[in-house]
């Protein structure tokens, strides 16, 4: 999915990922837990339109999705 992103979004995603590695919950990332809450699925903001979806378990983060927020709910986790 990352390969298909526009170059500008890739640069923003890399910047946000670097911030995420330092602190998962700064206000600028707008990190939030997704429903259902027991699934440990989270998202953070790349910009106003793009999101990264990740799974968090025992301090291990696995990035699952990056794309436009309108497409998130079509993606099967």
C-alpha cells in the first residue's frame, strides 16, 4: 500500500512514523483505539485524509494499513 501512495503522502507518513516511534500519543498524531476495543486495533493520522492502522500487543506494534481514511473501513483486518 505504501508504494502506491503519492510522494507527498509518503514523506508525511515517514515524518509521522518517526514521531510515533518517540511517542505514540502526541496530540498531532491523533492516535485512537478503534472498535471493537478488545481487538487492540489503533490508528494515527498521517494528515487530515490519510491514516495508519496498527495492532498493539505487549508493546509490539504491527502496521497493517496506510491509506485514505475513506477506505479504512473497506480494508479487512
